[in-house]
C-alpha cells in the first residue's frame, strides 16, 4: 500500500458564505429566512442557513472536527475507515452573478456597507489552503493547510473583460492553485454553451487533465429570473458552434428531443423544475461526443427526485430508460465495439441524495457492477446535506452497508479522478 492510500477524499464540499449569495438567492423570502435562521423553528434549511452565516474557516473547521471525531470513535470497529492519515476535501466555490436573483447581498464591516466579489471568495479559499488561518498553538488535526482541493467556478455568461477572456481567467486561477473546474448549469445555461465547448476544447488540446464537476439534479439553487423560457428556447434554436466547428448533428437532434420532452412535461412550469433542463444528464452526451476523454463528475448520481422515481418504477423499462440515475449508469457503462469504455473518464458522486439510508441498498446493488464501482466518488455536499441528514452518519451508515467498496469510492477512485493535478 502506498502512503497515498491513507488519504480519505470527500469530493463534494461547499464553504460558500452567505455574503457570496445574491439578494433573492432562495426566492422572494430570502431576506426573511436570513433574519430568522437562528430560530429553531425552521427545520431542514435552518442548519444550512446558520452554517452559511459562518466564515469559510469556521465551516471547514466544523467539517474536519466531525471526521476526526468519527475516526477516533470507530477506529476499533469492523468497518473503520482504514489507516486514514489525512482528509482532503474538494471545495466548490460558487459564482451566482448571473442567476437572476439580484446583486450579491450587502454586509456591514467596520461601519461600512460592502459587497464581496468573486475574487475575494476565491482568494479566501486559497489562503485557507495555504495555512494562512492555521492556529499554530492548536493540535495538528485542526490545521487547514493542504486540506482543500479547490475547484474554480466557471459561469459562461459572466463578463470576463477584466481578465481578457474566460480562458485567461481560468489560466490565471489554475496557476494560483485551483485544481479543477466547477460548473452549475441550473443557474441558467447548458453544459454545451459555446463558451464551455471552447473551454473543453482548450483543456483537451492543452492536455491539462483538469477534472470538471457539474450538478445533475434538481435542487434549491437555480435560475430565479423571469427570462427562463426565452433562455431555453434561444439556446435550443441551433446547435452550438465552437472554434468554427459544428457539433454532431445526429446527437444534437437526439438531445433536443429529450430536452423538449422535458420542458413540455406536465408540472414543469416553475423555474425549479424547468431548470432541470440545464442539469439533465443527456446534455453531456453532446459534450462527450466531442470530447470523449474529458474528466467529468456528474454529481449527485441523478439526484433525489430521480432516484426516488427509480426506486418506485424500477420494473417499468420505459420509465427506467428516461431516468437520470439509469442514464448516468448507462453512460458510464457504455462501451466501444472493441469493449473499451466509451467515456473512460466519466464519474459520478453520491453526494446529498445518497445520504438517505433508504437508498443505501440500491447503491450497494449498483456498486456490485465493477464498471460502476470504479467510477463512483464519495462526496457529501457538506454543508447543504444538513437539510437531509448528517455528515458522519452518512459516511458511517454507507460504510456499514457497502463495506470495502467504501474504500474504493472514498480513496481509490478520487485519486484517479484527481490525478495529474499538482
Ligand atoms: Zn453541491
């Protein structure tokens, strides 16, 4: 066993602060929610909102302490996390500038009203990782240096003039220490947005080997503006072009059919559900057709809504075929005619949804397929996951249920997904 086998990875963590979010972040009642977050009367979302009010250092501190306590408590049990010497967290800052929810909130500091910008958020994570906030008198386990594998948020609609271009913005932050790219399509764009296609092309041509994390679920955070229908219709009018290249027309037509079906489905009227059109895993077929070796984590393995539906309807083949959970499984398992994997660097993670114990049997069965076992990553979606459960219960219950497969998803697979980045 190499020394690297002693690292435990959580591939999906947020340290985003309240002040990095816009005024109407959770809709029209956001300001009220912010005011009453310390009351115990709001279960579920309450702990999440309270955590958001802390600094990134305080949030990371809470997380690290949870794991250290867990490791001590279960050290001698049958399903201990073996020989863990270090915990590392893929941290995902967020760019909410174009989600149609107003400007970032104002906050008071030294008697002045301020708004934070993206750069400050990104720098805070780097400073934390560089050990700038380490408490030298503290026990080593509570130090923050080297705990973070930061992913850079990329919003293709942002104006990057200040940095020259989106690619220059990315190059700048990768040099400064960012290791991967994070995109969040539910904020109002498709994963095949022409700017993103140019980015994938850049990653592939430069052989950067940069991992990308994207959300494939319907959740609380999505485009809140009034322009949603137009956004979708305009994007679907014609296939995206990038660097003078057209995408595969057959694949484009297939995707359009799926997406039109999704948008016209009864009940898909409100922004929350309609934004699922952006997160839909089918979008990635178009991307992977062009860039089959891209390293991507389709986070959440389908998400709560779809996994719930899968559990209910698993014996109905038509419904199963259109289910996001099975779609992601099939994409990972897809093979070329010679038996090699079609998308060898396509991964998913078990964050959020899979914290629910009632899905652990399904996950255990799923991971019996070694093609899937090799491409699933452990991630929790801390601190958003506090809405449905607790971090350590998730790790412990999952470890109890899936046994040694837990080491594969929390240690071996993340190493492969993150390898190549220094
Ligand atoms: Zn997340």
